[in-house]
C-alpha cells in the first residue's frame, strides 16, 4: 500500500506536508476529503483533522509537523530539518505555523453567520498575523540563505495562505519577505500544490 495522505483542498497544513513530500521525492497518494463528514477518518485519527497520513506499513501519523518530520526521516535526499541550527529552524517553523493557525481561525470566524461572528476576534487574529509577519520580515535574510529547508517551506506556505484567505497588503510592509517569496514560490512543489 502506498503512503496515503488525507487532506483538504485549501489546508495550509496539508499543503506543507505535500510540499515536503514532493521536495524529498516521497511518493504519496493524496486523497482530498471533506473533514466534516469523513467519519471513516475517526478510527485513524480520533481528532478527525487533516492532514492525516497512513504509511505504507499501515501506521497512522498526524499532525503536519509529525508528518513532515517523518518524511524527513525516511528520505534519502537532503534533510529539511538540519541538526545544525535546529532550534533556529524549529522556531521559525513554529512562527510560520502560527501564521497559518491564525489565518485559519480568522477564516472560520469570517464565514460564520451574521450575528455569530466576532469582529473583536477577527481584529485580534489580524494583529497576531501582522506581528508574526513583521518578525519574519526581520528574518528574511536567514530564509534567503536557507535554501529548501523546513522553515523556508513553512514560511512560503504561510505567506501564500495569507494572500489566499486574508490580504496581500503585507507585501508592501514586508518588502524583503516579498522579494524572497517571489522566486521561492516558483518551485514546482509550491506551484503544484497551490490552492485555487
């Protein structure tokens, strides 16, 4: 049985795992599901969240960070999570995941029915995203020098998710990030997995 990745069409977390799999040359069969109705997923992942990976041996892994680390551990290619500068890479990776989480929470709040959505919560999440992007702007030189590494992949996915679900206005206030993302996002792994 090949590796099977249960995913959704716009999940930034699922996209991140797909990009890592493609970059490392790991064959994965992606199955896009509606997580809200996917009761079959409950025995595999009791949280019923995507991404969820069923490995060739039938082992089940979740969440996105665990899946990315597992891909990295089985790959014969370069390592996405190097042992040198590990904690710097992990910290930047966590920051990018925080941008994805805040963006997803914002999206869920925005699409709530009128009378249920909270303008205060939306504003707080937007401020959180802005603070995180400002910090990533300061770290753009490290991303530029990283090549294809876990923190770079996660940051690219987070920035494109911000474009997709929130705003492109960050680009004018984060010119170094914008300049780094332009060539990096042209990588085939990012082009192939980009949500529409």
